[in-house]
C-alpha cells in the first residue's frame, strides 16, 4: 500500500482511516487523498513575477549591507579598537 518513501505513506494512511470511519458511520461518501504537495503547472508569467520579485529583494538587501559594515568599522575607529 505504501511506497518506500515516507512522504507517500501518511496520505495513504489518512485515506484508509478516514474511509474506514466513514464506513463505520454508514456513510456512502468516500474521501480521496493526494500526496502531491503543489499543483504542477507551467505558468511562465508566475515564474517571471517571482524571479523579478526575488531579484528586487536581493538588490535592496545588497544595497543595505555595505553601510552596515561601514558603520561597524566607524564604531571600531571611534573606540580605537
């Protein structure tokens, strides 16, 4: 029932248990469980949006780091360490 990969075992176990409890309560409904974490689709617009968002974030981060190191050096110079 389970493949050797542990990520597949839990959804199968949840499916078996939930359907067992539904049968015990005399229900005709059934549950299906998938082990895929995300919907896989090729959406190039979304990939481009995420890429440029992360690029912008990294550029802002890179612009803010050198002054941080410079201030540390100035503080060291002031206390003559």
